[in-house]
C-alpha cells in the first residue's frame, strides 16, 4: 500500500514548487559564476528587454497558482510531504558521497563534481551554490526526465512488439537507464572536461548517472534534483 506522501512526491505541481527555490538560487548567482554557459541567458535578456522580467513574473504567478490549486484540489499531504522530500534528498546526498568515495578507490579516480559545466575554484560560496543549483535542475531535467523518461517510454513501446508489457517496461527502463547515464558522463567531455573520456572519470560519472536515474525513477524528480544539488554543493565548497 502506498503512503500518502507517494502521490505528493511524484505530482508535477509539487515538483515545480519544490524546485522553485533552487531556480531562484541559481538565477540569483549566475552572474557571479562568470561561466560561458550562461551567455545564452544574458543574450535572451538583452534581446527581449524590456519584456523578460514582466513575462517571467506572469509565468511564475500562473504556475504557482496552478500548483497550489492542484495540490489543494487533490488534497495532497503537502505539509509532511515537503518535509520528507527535503529530509530524504539530504540523506541520499550524504549516502551518495561515501558510496562514490568507495567507487573512487575501486576505479582509482579522484572525487569529481557531477555538474556538466566547468567551475573556477576562486568563486564565492554564493556562486558555487548557484552553479550546483543549476546543475541539479538542468542536468536532471535533461538526462533523467527527457532522456531516461523519454527513452524508457519509446523502448517500452518498441519491445511491446516482442514481449508482454511487464517485460517490455523493465527491459526498456534498463536500457534507458544505462544509456542516459553514459550520455550524462560523456556530456562532461563535450562541454570541455579533457579527462571526461578517460576510463576512471567516465565510469565514475556513469555510475553516478545510474544512481541518479534510480533515484528519479523510484523516488521522484524533486528528491533526485536536491540530492544532485547537495552533492555538488558540498564538493565544490570543500574543494575551496
């Protein structure tokens, strides 16, 4: 029997509200990060002035009202649910560190940030938290929601031609999980990490991608994003 928190954790309205603080944190410090990946944001701001801010405000208000209304209409357990989501995400982030540290000793590679973009060690704590928040949001949306979720649905539909639904779903998920994890690891190299395609870093980040994929699939998007954010934030601040 599912707990009352389960539908809350997986509802899209809940995911939006839970991830909104990370989006605010990311946008509040992106200019401090001085990363070339943020030039697209700046370009959009310049080209769409003076309409960017009013449009963003309107979209956010509508999205927040829709989310709150949906949660109330469905009578989702938002009080206990939100607290448990934050607590569980933090626990997974704490568990993920030692787990990847153990894997690091097995495959002989240093602890690595799991964000695709680069980062300078001289940045402020605010800038590093902003980068970690962006990594948790964007990378989980791309590699877990779009790639893992999209691959899994497409492969399930394909394998239904050969197997019954339960087997088609499991096989599709397994292939999508490993494929999205490898693409997640490879993306670090595409974005300029020269060591990303070496055996150690590639295996390390692929295993991390599998871990995040399992978190997303079985525990929900918000928990996955916050675990990713917390891991990167702790490591970036620790690296100085």
